[in-house]
C-alpha cells in the first residue's frame, strides 16, 4: 500500500467546527460551502429556521467565523431565515453558495417565491434565486434580495445544486424539473425534465436581474433505447471559452429496459456564435450501469487545465458502489473517452459518492462518500492519488471515516479547499444537535491532512 506521506498527506485529523441544532437554527446542511478572504465559511441548510413553510421548516443561510485564538470555537451566525411562498420568499435550499469579490452571496431555493407551482395540491412556489449582501455597518443585518422567481412550465422548477460564475458576472445553474420538454423524468408530481439557466446582472445598479433558459432537457422518449439527459443536478463547470459542462441524474441510456428514466449523462452546452441563436447541447457520455461504467451522477463536475472533466456516479461500476470518472475529448467523435478513476465496492473505503470531487494543490482528487467506511457505515472523506506518468489511479486514501454523533454522518456534498490546504465540508446528519429527524441535524467539519 502506498503510504500517506508518498501521496502528499500526513496523518489526517478531522474536527467538527459546528453542529446544527435545528429549531431556530439550521438543520441538514446542503451544497458546497464557500470561503471569504477573512477565512469565514458560508453555507445553507435545507431545513431549520422558520416553521412557516409547507415542508415543515424553511432553511437558513449561515456564517461560521474562525476562532480568535488557536483551539477556540468557531462561531455560527444565522444570516437569513427563509420564510417561504406565503411571504414571497424562497424556502428549502438544495445547493451551496457562490460568492463574488464584494462578499455578496448567491444561492437558490427549490421552493418558494411567487411562481404558480403546486405539489400534492398545495401552493409551493417554483423556487427562487437570491442574493445576500453584507451590512455596511458592523452590527447591521445582512440583506436578502430575491433576484428571480421561477415560474415552472417552460421555465424551470426546483432549482438544484451549486451555482457557478462566468468571467463577466453571469450566474449559471440547473433546475431538476420544468423547461417544457420531456416526460417520465423521475416523479409523477413534477412536470418536464429540467433546465440549465443563466442569470445576468443588470447594467444599472438596482434594476432587476434577468433569467434565460439556455436549454431544456427532453429525457428518453417512450420505447427508445437512448435519448437526452434529464434532471440536471447543478454544479456546472465552465471553460475559458464559456462552454458549460454538467451531468444529469437520469436520461441518456435506457439501462433498465423497462422504464424511461435512464442512467444519466454528461453534457456540454456551447454559447451561440451569433445574435438570435440558441445555445447548443451535446451529450458527451451516456452511463451504462455495468461493471465497466457507473450510473446516476448526483454531484457536479470539475474541469482541469486540459479540459478533462471529473465527476462521480452514485452507483454501479466495478464494485457496484459508485465511481469516480474522467472524461477526455476525442478527436473526430462527439462522445468523450471515459476513464474510471476508481470503483467503490466495500464499507472499508465507503461507497455511494453523492458529491463532486476537487483537486488539491498537489493534484490529488478528493471527495466524500455518503455511506460506508468500516462498521460505522456513515460516510468518508477520501483522496485519490494519480500517477503523473500514466494518469491512472494508484491508491485511494481514506482521510476520515465518520462515526456519527458527536461526529458528523453522511456527507452528501463536495469539499472546499482553503488557501492553506485545509478541506472543509458538511455532513447532512450527525453532530451534537438534537430534536431533528433521522439522526441529528448535521455538521460542518474540516480535515487537516
């Protein structure tokens, strides 16, 4: 076995920085967290905060401030409590945040807003895009602005996953449903197969932001073997030419042969070459769900300097426990070449990776598994070492296996790398909180290699 020192890791140490408490505090953190220049962490929780929303609780945006001295405790501040449809606000974030140079935070909520969407006969709103602006005076509150209310139908419904900026300040993201195209996309209560959208800032400060659907997915037609993707999961990657890359949870290849959902895709969206033209989509890979390939990518993508794409699948692959994959452009082919970087197969190293992967400064690829790892079966933080000569994976190193309260449990999102090489992340469950469903309210952690 390759030693940790050879891989660029010393013995890893994990610390829980904060445990959510539920109730008026957050509950069930989601999406990737972001760092500001002062080392503060920001993120969102799916629940907690207000109890006014149809889902039972509305979610919050939080800040974690590092301790003033070594060994001290991090301090949590709730920056915004969502209030839901009846107050014209969003509710239930289902993705992480993006941060701009001025320290403004941007995110999405899967429900709420002013859109005319219903679930199980109840008015829920279709989801929102929001901005949180820091106070101008130290003791003032942060200010939330709803930048866009999704409308469902040909527009998006249920925005999902992390957002990404381009070089001129446009935001890009995904909605699981809506878009006006496709059927059989995973849930009888939601219409259509999802969208990729652009949110553009106004030219004049204070004017409304504008939203544009760049592409609507159509899924797999009835009785067809292959088709388009469906249910894009956010976490888009963008290259220097402005091309967008992402994955869809289902669609693509009808691997079950008795349903139309499919095993998922990786796609590219290219900007128009002239005015009044549309963005164009290309399916780069359709997952097969067998011992040579994974199924159902739930996390976003990461792009390297050579335009190779990296991601994870939740299941299947050589060990049936999900995969880490790389896709590389092929000359003369629309489909990209897939290389399986790792196939998860046992509790020892965890399995079912739901989040994306991230590169460290040393070029190691790191991520999380949502379950597995020894007897705890509560997820892990791992890194892959790739040989520079062959670009093939030589070793998986488990940096931490979660054990549940007071430790975290079930990390479902990707990691964030600090300038000094610390990995930060969240667990959906675990921590020291009480009174939440399942098992505790979730936690924010750091792993110091």
